[in-house]
C-alpha cells in the first residue's frame, strides 16, 4: 500500500492507539544514543518491518549517505540508504510505530509531509522524537534531558526531570513533523540527552541509559537495564581516567561542574559565565571533531 512517498507492508496491522518514536540521523544522534535506544526497544518487543520510502533518491544525496555493499549468499548486493519504519503490537498498552529518519537533503517539506501522512493514516496518538546533542556539561553529573511537549503529556515531562528546551538556532527540516502534528490532534514530545562535548564516543552508553530510564518511566517498560548500567559505569570510569591524565581537561571539567551546579541552582536557568580558557578549549574541540 502506498501512503505518500512510503510503501507500507500489507496486510496492514490493526494498531491500538499507536504512539510513534522517531530518531533522526545524523542530526541529534551523537554517540548513537537515539539509534541504540530505539534498537533496544525494538529488539525487546520483536518489532516487525512496516514500510520504507519508495524513492529515497528524491530526498537523499547518496554522495553524503553512501550506499554499502554486502555479500548475501555469496553475491554482492548494494544496500541503499533509506528511511524505514517498524512497528510492534503489544498485549497491553498502546502499540508503537518506529521511524528511522534520515536528514533529507532535498524536498524536505515533502519528506515531512509524507511522515505526517503515515502518522495520520494509522491515527497515531503521540509523536516523540528522541536523540542526543553535545553541550557544555560534565560527565561527572547526571546528564540533562531537555524536551518539548504539546498535549496531555506536557505535565509528565517535568515529573520525569526533563527540562524545557530553550534552544534557538539552526535545526532540521524534519522538525516540521513535530510542528504540524498537533494540527492533526496528535500529542508531540521530544527527549534530547545532552552529552559532554569532550567525550565524542561512538557508542555513548551513559546517554543511552539516561534516555532509556526516562522512556521506561514514561511508558512503564519492564526492561532490565543492568547490562546497560554496567557499560555506562565502565565508560564513566574510562573518562575519569582520561581526565586524570590530562590536567587541561581536568580543569575544564571542574569549571563545567561549576557551570552545571549554577544552572541547576538558578530558577531562571541563567547560564554561568565560562572562563575564556574553557570557551577556547570547547571551540578547539568542536573544530577538531567537526
């Protein structure tokens, strides 16, 4: 079945008041936090394929998202980057649709409209974008999660310790999905983990654990997070050792801790002034890692 630019697998499942969880790569998926979180949930519930873009080349530049060659049964096959959707039916509670979004390079408004058409077709009750971004936060404090909410879920974010987002600046065209969804009687929510700018981990288990804890509380998932906690503790210990070996980084972390404490203690969330040395260090890190 075709819905907008998506091919949806038939026969169509009957979904009970579905909620949608979405990740967006490469934006807001630093450290692979969104990707790993969605994979954990999908694997736990044995998610099934649901749909994909019919012509991803209308939206994606394949010189930026490179096709990949795999050997399948002894033959080379090309895997084309795409946006794809999975779903899961649960015995209790609402069902889920999972969107693996890629930042579009072309026809971004059409891309967002096609996602909205799928949400409307299956009467999705809530659309939630999850992910991560770098920020001036230390690894020695609980990671901050910021988010926005429209609808009944708005009051729940504060209870879960999610701070309101005050970000202004460049964003993704895919944000149009969140902006337009409430016009179709959908709740909208975002959950973004703020990671230490100096960490630059390929797989950030600390951020993934933080996001999973919030989602488990929000949806009452009965997940075992012990393995994730073990990996997160190992990463924190590795970062502690790295900081101890680098006096400059140790000084930066100390000032970031002061910044973090001031932010937490100030009701208006006014930002503490970082020293010129710390600001220069963070600029250097950003240039070094892109």
